[in-house]
C-alpha cells in the first residue's frame, strides 16, 4: 500500500447505521425516493469512523454524495482512465461526481455533508451550479463494497467548464444514457436505469 493510500485509509469518514438506511429504504434497493427531511433526520446522528474500519463493517454505511451533471438537456459523465489506482474500475463509466466525507469538512454531520458535497464537486469538475436537486438514496446490497456505502443522489443543472482531474477521466456528453449502460460501473448503472425509467 502506498503512502497516499495508507493516509486515505487513516482518514475519518462520515457514516450512518445500516439499520437506519434499511428503515429509510423500507427494504427497497436501487434508487429509493426517501424524502430529504427523513434522510437528514438520520444524518444528523451520523458519526465518524476510520475509513479502514468502515470499509469492512457492514453495520455502518459511508455516506457518499453522488451528483449527476446536466447542462441543458445533456448529461455530462465520465469514463475512468487506466491512470486510477482501483484497477477494477479502469475504463468503466461513472455517472456521478462525489466521494467520501471527512471529519476535516466539519465535525457536525449535516455541515460535513453540505461542505463535503461542494468540495467533491470542485475537486473533480469545474462547474457553476445553477441548481442542485435532491432525488433520494442509492441503496445497493449486491456486493461487499456497496454494502458499506450509501449514495445520496442529486441532479445538478450546471454551466460546465471542464474536468479538473484530466488524467483520471474522459468526459462524455449525451442526451441518452441507455446507450452507455453496459459500460457503467455499479451505481452508475443503477442511477442511469432509474433516470431513463423516470423520464420515459
């Protein structure tokens, strides 16, 4: 493990209890339209755990904002390059921008979520956000990785200026997501199917 990866694992990340996610989602998986106020009522009791512990503890879920970008009627999404450390994700398409929320963002769970969401956006893409609309939770339980994360899905209407991490991503623009679903990684596929279905 490199020094960078080691430091990443030492970071403290925002989590909520898996039983709370299950209660909010009422046993449903995929994109679940949980009202925002219900999610925030659980999030305010969130707490911080070292990431190396959180990655293997299925009693808690790491909270991940997942922001889908739209400019006009086009989605803007990304193919991962082979430059990234996680080999399993090389060349797969990711639909959302987002990542782990750290205690450095804020020790207050709600403020941590709001600040971390903006930080993740600015780290990955150069955009001006016109509107940010909450959709619901991404609750996937198919594999060990998804069972320790919960996504919080937003659609952002943006003025798009480009990718920050050009070495890690190649941008794609399209009005249709269905043409790309077979090449998408887990959450991207789930969200794309939801968005295609909700627009049809």
